[in-house]
């Protein structure tokens, strides 16, 4: 029986709303480690957009999320027919 990995979630994780659209930003790493941070954005339809490359800090991950929203708009997370990887 395999154990499910427990995650430590960044305090920067949480809901983000812009233009009436809310997504959940989840920044996490394996609990009790100093591993790099992973980031996923979960839409209201429960589509998961994950970043392929990890981030050295949770702040870098959140800054990348903000840059993506500034560059492409929050609707960019909703426009793909299939979940995407950044």
C-alpha cells in the first residue's frame, strides 16, 4: 500500500478573483522538505493548469501567476478545451 505524499501549502495559496472570475492558486511542496515549490491553478470548473517547472520560492511561483494574469488575462485559464501545462 503506497502512502500519499503530504504537502506543505504556501501562505500565498488561495482564491484569486479578477473580472468576476475566481480561480484557486495552489502553491505547494512535499511537507518537511526544502524542495522546490510546484504551482497549480484550479478553475471554477475544476480544470487544473499546472506549471511544468518548479520554483525556488513560493514568491517566485506567485509572481509567475500574477505575470501570467497581467500578460494573458485571467480568462486565459478558461479558454483551453484541455487542461494545460505552463
